[in-house]
C-alpha cells in the first residue's frame, strides 16, 4: 500500500511521559506521514524531538483533574470536529477523554491506540484508591458521572474499526467495560529505545534502590519509602543503602511530591530527583543496585523494561502490566504491593547469594522483546490493513 496520511489525536502533549514518548517514536519511525492533533502543546516541557513533528494545536483543554475540570475538557473535545481533509486514517491515542472526538463521525476510518480507557470509570483498582480519600458527596457525584461517561464512551468506541490496547491489562479493562468486543482488539506492546540502554556490569552499583518514572499518586511511591525503611532495619550494613525517587512532576502532582517529602521526614538516605534529563536517568539506571516499581495497577511499565535493558533487577508490584513483562525470579521479582513484601524482595537481592547476578544476566534479553521498531511496524501494518478493509467495504456499499 502507498504511504498513508495518518491524523493522530491526543488531547494534551506537555509531559515527558510514556504517552508523549509513544507519539514521538511513532512520528519518527512510521513509514506513513504522521500529523499530531492536540488541544494542548507545551514544547518547552515535553520531549524536544516533538518540536520537529507536525503538531497542530486545537482549542486549549485543561490538564487539571478535578471532576468539574474533567467535565469541561470532555465537553471541549466533544465539540471539536477535526479537519481530516486529505487524510487516510484517524488514530486516537486514548487515555480516556480522547475517544469523544469520534462522536462527530470522522470522515476517515478511525482506530484506537489505547493506553487505557478512563481509569476512574474502567479501572476498579484506580477508582477504589481515588474514592477512598474523597468525601461522601464527592464520591456520589463521581459515581454518577462515571455511569454517564461510560454510556457516552461506549457510543464513541463504536466508531473504531480496530483497537490496539498496549497490554493485556488494558485489554481486560476494555472488555470488562463493554467498550469493544475481544475480536476487535489486538494487543501491541510499546517498547523502549534499546540502543540507548547498554547493560551495566553486574558489579557496577552504588547501593541505591532507584525508583524511576513520573512522580504522581498512581505510582504509589509511599510504598517505596516505607519498604526502604523496613529493608534497612534488616539489611546488611544498613547505613550504606540509599533510595532515589526520580521523575517529572507536573503542576497537579506538586502537592503529592510535598506529601512524599513529609513522609521521608528529611532522611538523608532518601533523595528526590525532580525533572531529570534522559542522560541523567540513564546514568542513574547504570549506577543503581536495583530498581523498584510500585504503581498499584500500571497499564504497562516502560521503566521496568528500561531497567531490564540496563541489566538492573527490578522489584515490581504484582499487578497490571508488569506481570506481562517480568518473569518472577528469572528476569525480575514480583511482589505484593505492601511494605513488608517489597522489603523482603529487596532483602533477597541484597543477601541471597547469586540471585541479583542471575536476574541481571537474564534481564537484557527479556527487554529485547520490547523495542520500538517492532511496535511501530506492527501498528503501521495494522493501519494499512484497516484502511484497505474500509475501502473495500465502501466499494461494496456503492455496488
């Protein structure tokens, strides 16, 4: 098939998160022409490479996440009709609200690269954790709004010819939420830039447990702090161990970072590294003893793959996406998301003869399954097939 022109819609491009990384790698590596449509673009705070991509900005949408602000963003997206003249396909990169753009019936075949359906509605772990800290009236309004949103979202999902969840965990949320039938779904795992992560020598480390990724409440970073303290109570030479929590902090997560600092209580062994560069993150991966991944129900888990590519053992919560990446006690460790369970796994790496070395030896080969070229090639081929099917169906209707 000749080169397609693909309009990619994602509501906000302003962070250095997995979503923006996926957009950048798709634009760089696809054999098709990619144009990104977004309702918010902040080139100074996202990946610099996105400045070289054709990004077209629509009406500005708030990135705040209070119920009323989410409603406002949803209404703006719902009222937006994309100008798709000259395009062959629409690919919505979905984290919840982006689907609403399809309710205006796009003039080209629509596809969904699903990072997750809206988690407050379709992820029971997320919803339970979020609602636990809300007042009764707020919980009631969120539940009512969730029922309404789910009904509207299911209509939007009918516009998609095919859906590409990024993990089996996301696929389960889609099916359980009755958004799309299983036969319309195909899991496509995003990856990492494997050339950027060279395996470090096993003996090269500085007794630091490294916690990479966005600093936000869904990452459950309290668990890392509490587990580290319990680990030190039993660890050999406890004073030499350190914990480093590193990642971006957007404006809405600044209060969460403040709470984490309060929890750390000035402990000099606990470091917060805010807004590190890619080079700084890679250097920290190489120097660390092991990594921790504490998110309570992650969609996928790119930082787990980055750790493995650097030959660093990862202790990951035994929930969601990491279960699809890590083979327990082979190329990583899975642990229940509790301080005692994480501390026990950390202690095993520090004290059990040969365990850390064995996992470090297996991890790079496991990470090699998840490179960007494989993901982009599979998505390119799926879009081509879907566009052909749509064209064949249109010709059949004309006859």
